[in-house]
């Protein structure tokens, strides 16, 4: 029986939701219908205009560094916003959640800060943008490390927000999946036009599984769970002949298994 959990790509098949949690990750940035490739390095964004072959090094933080970044058009105006978790250099957890609105003026990229909130108390470590219910409102996932009123153990939690142009609105911050988790990605694996939450979960016997959850009104339904693996280091999505696969990497990417869904069961 499916379990309802009352409680949250970087990828080649993406749907214009770009999540960048490594300084080496290239992504697409759209500003007023103009396309740039973009990554980050500590205090600054590094953007490349392919058409003009021009590089931009944009300093946006002074006393902190970029811990995690997501790029998405969260207000559907044709220009991407840049969402950042800032941190003290070399810190594991972040401080401020910041949203920037870029503009392109006279062949220069200008960044305007449109939102800032101090998240220090909830120890944020990751930010991504997704669309859990295909309602034309982008969902903002923030991975945090804390306890909650109902779950007193301090561990990774998935918090979700929406942004109304002025402030964050809580979508879901109860945040307990079936098991503790280490890595989350978002992708329409089921084919229902919504992003599913796909996550590495650690079981009681210390082995790990890839689990798929989908959003249902006020919480998540666990749709599928993979075989048990030892030491999952990462996973990524790939599509071959219209079949969506997950490549599961183990032991620091030294071994790989390829799985796909058939109904609500994973097949290797």
C-alpha cells in the first residue's frame, strides 16, 4: 500500500529549472530573451554571452560566498531570477536566502536584489526550484538541517516555499520523509507533467535506496522505492528510446546501476 507522508536538476531533460550546487556546473540564464551560460565561484557569478563571445564576472556578495544557487523564471516574465543561499567561506550551512533580478543594459548585466531573508537558524545547505503540482507557481525547495516540533532529531529536512514577488509563502515546512535523506533532485519521472521528488534515503540497516515521492495537496505520497544499495554517491537521469532511466552511482562513482520504473516498481 502506498504511504502518504504528511510532511519535499540539474539534468539534460530539464524544464527550464536549473539548480546549481557546484561551482563547476554550467547552466542556462535567460535575461530579456537573451541567453547566457552561467556558473558561480565564491562571491561572483560567471556568465558567458555565446553570441558576443563576452564574459561577465559579476560580484554579488561582499562578506560571504555562494553556497548553492538556482536559476528559474519564478515570476513568468521571460527573465530568470537567481536564487542564492549565502554562507561564510568554507561553511557547511548557509545564512541568507537571496533573490536577484538580472537585467541586460548596454551589453552589461545588472543585478538587482529583490529579496533577502536570514535563514541562519534553520541551517540551509541547498536551494532548488521545481514545480510539484503544475499550477503555474514555481516551488522553491530549501534543504535545511534542524529539528521540527513533531520530529526532534536534528537531520536534513526538505522545506518548500513559493514567492509572491515580495515575500516567501510557506508551502510545506513539516518536513519528514519516510527515512533520513542525503540528496534530492526533481524530475517528471512518472510522466504526469509535475516534478517528482527523487531522493537518496538511508535505511535502518545503513543501506540506501532511491525513492520517488509525488505531491498530493498537503503532503507527499511515496510512489516507488528502488533496490537496496551500499554507499550511493549520486544519481542522474537519462532518456533512451522514450524510456526514462536513473543511473545510480555507488562508492564515489566507481560503480553504476541503471534502473527504470515499470508501474510503481523499479527494474534494473
